[in-house]
């Protein structure tokens, strides 16, 4: 567990309540309990000390292979020693239907299976509960150990020899062994039988969920893996969707661009919901609608924050955990995110867009109605009031406020979609009012954000810098793909922001200096835009290249270093997995064409 060995070749396990990250050799190095944004029980990912992990060391190991069981969130790591003995570690978080609901306990299960030979292992179970780097107190039972810190208790129940586990002494694995990590509750049956049963039920659940997806003909496995990852990012209790499971993985080496992404950005959540909707997985949208309805109901003066806690918390104060050295020692480790108090006007369009499908999709148990429409109208009024006012923008600039074109365009989208919803509900007078408002906004944005000299829309009103988010102008319906202004904007963005086969968000200096790494979602946006304007062969080549940049398990982080393809930024990033799904859907041949 040396600091220099840390990278983002990580597997994700989860159950829509908790998640864990496991490195390429099967060590659990990150997990927050009892929910995504809680204190970590395993924090080795953002520390250099030899604790905060659960490692299974195979004596004389010479090889490690990792894979997901097909169409599931069950992760397998196979360790081989020089004599040919092989041990398989199976990691998962239970999730399945029970008593008419989804059973998703605060629990991680680790199976150790002998594949061949007589593997000798050393189990190193070293949780470090909390942000202060303090090791917990330990109490021991006959077949369990409890780790205690303040009000937190982690209980590990196992049929492995507990003395060897606690003393970290080597022992031979001669039969299947199971570790159950969870709350301070007794296991009511044998650990092995419960583990086997939960594994079978969890595998069956995920395979059935994957079967329900309306996937593209091409890139099926890549799409399914991305979809499962997005599903794991939904906190089912409230309907929130986190941007990533981690905090403070730098956007670039030693950049200080270390942020806590374990919260619900309305913008990121919308993109996640929209991507899953495209695949026919609408339940995440229904949960997110519950979440945002509760937020809107509690908002003062209809003002929306860009992000909230996954329980709907409004204050997410930002602090640093100075006891943790950071990813590869590149601190600070931030807890909380001060962007919650920024003005980001695109959120009004984000919420309306997220809700729009509910009024048109006949599959939903609770379709949109007039009550929901009237809640959204209040947000539309805010969008109309704020669309041409300065804000921090989609990229959350901390040191400046300007009238950002993307924010204005999203405010326009709010009014445009409200017109469509009103027509759907038979509210013709409302539809005319929203349509007139949207037209007024469209005209002003088209004038103020256009730069004749560049032949493109720019990042801000009356500006001269480019912003990759404007690649969404066609996707959002603001401009047709064959509109020369959209084609000109795509070309200008390519000239200014493309670095090799990847795209930056922007190229101008910000609060932390010049950006150093590409932003993966922007590359996917560029791919979609190229396809839309008729440059499909280029789009496919860039997409295949992006697929090659994924981890061995098919995941992506937020950022990528163009020079060598190394992944940076929080992980796995929902934005990036969304981009993969959308590009696959845009580029793939249809099933009818293929068959």
C-alpha cells in the first residue's frame, strides 16, 4: 500500500445506499458509511499512511486480474502466486427485492474463494473512521470484531480465523471464507450461507436490471457498464444523485483543484437522469423528481442552489481534513463544497428539463400533473428574471461573475419546455405566454452572445472566449445542427479548446491559473456535435479513442491528461459515464440496420 502505487484503476461496488472503491489488487481503499457523503470508514485513497484499507495480501503474488461478473456490480479480483495457487476475492454490496422493496443494507461482503492450489494470505483490516486520521478502538467477539470511534461502529463478522486477521499473521485459505462489513448487528445465520444467498440474489437483481435497458446495438458492454455505474450513483432513499463517490482527487497533479463531489449537483443529476431515460431506466428520474420537488417546496423565494446534500441539506460548509495527506500526497482533502452558495442560473433550466419527461411518458406511475407544473412555473419565472444576469457559470468560477451564455441558454430552455408542458396540459394561454418569453430570451442571447469576428457564440455575453458547454446548443434545441451559427461555434471551440483527441472546458486563466487537463464530458460533447454536423467518421474515431482511455473495468474519472491519457479528478464521474452513453446512442447503428 505504498503511496506511489495509488492510481485510478479502481473498481466500484455499491447498492444505491453506500459505495466502495477497490484497487487493482483487491484492497478496499475508500468507503463512506452509512451513506455516500458521510465520514469515511476506509480512507486510504486520500492518505499516505498505512491504514484506512482492507487488504488481502497473497504470499509470493505474481499476478492480479480484475473483472465484473457479467452485467452486475459484483467485482472479482483474482490473485495468483508463483506456485500457481489462485485466490478469488468477490466484492459486492447486497441489493435485491425483498418484502416488496429494494433491500440495500449498509453492508459490504467479501468472499475469498480458492480457485486452485493452497494460497497463503495475510488479511490487513485497518479501517480509519473519520477525517482526523485516528485509528478506531477495537473490541472482539467470537467471530466478529467491532471498530469504534465516537458514535460510529463498524462490525466485521467472518468465518476466517479471527486471531490471524487481527494479528495480521499469514494463514492458508483452504475453503471459502466470508467477511461481512456493516453496522453493529448480529448475523442471524452462518456468514457463509448468508453471503452465498446475498450474492446470488444481488447478481440476479443486476442482470434483470440490465435486461430492461434499451441499449444501442454497438458498444453494448460499454453502455451497460456505464449505466450500472450511474445507477449506483443514485441515493435511493431520497432520489439524489451524486456527482462522484470521492473527494479531492485533483483535476491535475499538484493543482490544488481538489473538490468534494459526494453531493447532488442538480446539473449533473439531470444529465445522469437524462442518460438513463434514454436507456429506458426511468425509476432514477422518478426518484430525482421527488428529490427536487422537496427542494423546491422548501426553497426561499424560489431560489435554487447549484448543489445540495443527498438528504436535501442546504448548507455544505467547506473545510479541509488536514490529517489526511491527499491522493498521492497531493492535498488538501476538502470536505464539503462552498459552491453551494454560488449563483448558477442554469439550475432553473436543469430542474425544468429533468421534470419535462414526466409530462409525456405514459410508462410512469406518477405522470406530471398541474400541481407539478405550477411548481415549475415559479422556477420559470426565476429563469426569465435571471437569464441575462451575471453568475458563476457551469464551471463554478470562484473569483468572478459574468453573464454566461450556457446559463442564459438553460434559462431559455426552462421557458421553452414550460410552453410544451402547458400545451400538453391544455393550458393554451400559459403556453402562449411561455412561448413569447422564450422567444424574447432567444433573440437576446442570439444577439448578445454572438461574436461576428469569431463567427461563433462565446462563453459570455459580449465576450471573446470559448466554452465547451456551448456544444450543447443543438442537443438542447437552441439551434438546429445545420444552422451555420452552430457549425461555426463547433469549429471555433475545436480551434481553441481541442488538445489532440481531447477537449478542455475553457482555455482562459481562472482562479487556479491555466487549466492543465482535458475534461472528459467535453470530449464527449464534441463527439456528439461532430456527429450532428455531419462529421460522423471523425466522431466515431474520437469515441473509440475515449473508450480506450477508460480503466480496465470500463470506468472514467472527471479529467484526463492529453499527453499520456492518465485519468485525474473525482471517480467515477457521472458526467463522464453520461457522455459515454449519449455518444454511443448517437453513433451506433440501429438494431434494424445491423440485423
